[in-house]
């Protein structure tokens, strides 16, 4: 389904590609989608010529089997589509005549995260446009538990669910200083969202107040939960949380 490099060079030399036609460049406008919801990946011809008689191909970048959706000869041809996209993709048939070649993806999941290309071509026209898609969780869950006394202190465990891409987990003391903590354990759920878990052993301080912070840098999203252990490091429950985006 792709034009070879030699074929493109020949088309350029022969003047077959029309310089007046092209794609609206959307490379700098990433799409942020919530896992479980539908998302539209925008792609438009400029000027707004009809794409009904053109070939429209959406594919993933940097994958071995990249096809996400193919429209050719006035119909969808998705026999070679990535299996995980079957039944989840569609163009907007009534909008093709207006040059709208955007793709709708239903029920997005973590593995839909990444770069996509929209390729439109015919015998006299070829162009493409890229767009970056970020998938995020909406209902982020947070839990701090206390494992008990360990190595002369108390072992605290922070667990958070519903993240994508994989976030960073940091334990801090009451003054905001990072604490040495164990390895971050990671798992994924049915939506391919990350579940992260990290433990820390704390010693008694003046406040016995500790913070678990989870940060997703790509989306500039952070959530933190604070726990207080009063007295002589006696077990106490989580008492507050806050989120910033």
C-alpha cells in the first residue's frame, strides 16, 4: 500500500504531484485521549478537494505491521489491519467529499498511544501528515498501606492505578526531599493502563508525615497522597490527597 521511494522520485521529476494540493499540517498538535473513550485523529486536505476517489491510509509509525485503516476504490479494505483495531476504526464517509480524511478510533486503550500517519494518494497526488496520540487514565486510584516494622523502621507501600504512559513514583519526607525507596513494580490492567507500586522504609521524624507522588511527565500530570504516622511510628491511615494537572 505504500509508494516506493523510487516511484515518488519519478513522480516528482515528471511533475505528476500537484504543488497546489497538500495536507493540513497537524504535527504540532498532539491528541490526548482518555482510555475507554472514542477519539478522532484529524486529517484534512488543503484546499478542501474531494477525497472520495483517493486512497486514504492510516498507519502506525515504527511498527512492523502498521496498517490501522485503509480506504481505497470507494470502500474500506482492512483485511491486513492490525488485529487490535478491527471493528474500532472508521472514516467519515459523508465528509470525504470535503477533504476530511480524519479517523475515528473507538474505545481507545493504552496500546493506541503513539505516532500515526495519514497518507492520501492517487495517480496524481501524494502527501501525508503525522499526529501524536497520548492515552491517559481518567479515574486514577491511589492507596498507601503499611506493611509493618522492617529493618529498624516502618515499611510503607504506595500503589496507584490507571496511568499511561508509565509514570514515575517518588517518596518524600515532610520537607519535600526524596527518600531512598525500593524498585518500582509495574503491571498493566485490561485497558493496558499501568499499575505502579513502590515501597519505602521510613524512620521517625518530627512530623512523621510522608508523601507518595506519582508523576507522568509526558502529560504533565501529577497526583500525590500524604500519610501521617503519629507518635512512635504507630500505624495510622491516609488522611489527604491532592492532584494537579
